[in-house]
C-alpha cells in the first residue's frame, strides 16, 4: 500500500511523463486521449524512508488513443 507522500510523488512523476510524451501522442483535440503503461517502484535501499521513486519503464499503451 502506498503512503500519501508516495501517491503525491507518483502523481507528479506520472504527470511529467504524460507531458513529455504529449508532443508525440497528443493530437490537440480536447476529446483525444492517450494512455501510458508505466512501471515503477518505491525503494528505501538508498538510506531513505521508502520515498525514493524509480520509474522503470514508460511507454504508450497500445489500443488507446490515436
């Protein structure tokens, strides 16, 4: 289960990923939508409290959007 802090950090990261890929996948149509498949983990191996977010992979999700 994710903590509130982890959810907020993940939300910020997902927004940044979506904005990064928007140039390639968003058509500008307000009704247009594209999905992303993102793998992530939170890790405390670096001496933290489980708040280190690692994005393992991000790619467009096939079958959604254009």
